[in-house]
């Protein structure tokens, strides 16, 4: 199992979600539409610039998914193709190993819990 985190432009969220919903067996997704940060280029040219304590940030959207190994490439491809504009600030995709998942309601563990 892997956790996939993606930071994308807010205006690309609908496109990305619609593409992810087409992936058969996708367990689910968590979306946080209210994150902000900056990359190597800072907040220059960013849409929706935010200033907090004299530091400029850019509004971003964060997606988090935990998926079985067989879906990793499909999820990455869907995010990458649908979040891409070709401009700085398109975002990043991070992939992490997941050691364990426990479903709180049923106490299921492992892949069946996602």
C-alpha cells in the first residue's frame, strides 16, 4: 500500500477528482482546499497570494489517498495529466510506503481496511 499526496492548483481540482473517480477500485480520497505554501520560485506570479506574518504564500489544494500497489501508477497518471498546465506552480506528487491501516469501525487491518 502507498499513500499518495498531491499539491495542486485549486482550479484543477474538479478535473483531477473526475479523473480519479474513473479509476476502478479507488478506495477514496481526502481533499483539503485550504492549504498554502511556496516552492522554489516563492509566491511570485501565484494566483490567490496570501500574506501571513509578512510571508507571502500561494493558495494550493492538497489531495491524500491510500491505495493498493496495483493502483499507484493509474493514480499518479490521473493526477499528473489533469493537474498539468505547464506553468510553474503546477504542484508535486509524493508517494510514501504505508505500513498498516486499521479501519476504526470494524478493526479490519491491511489492504481490506482501505
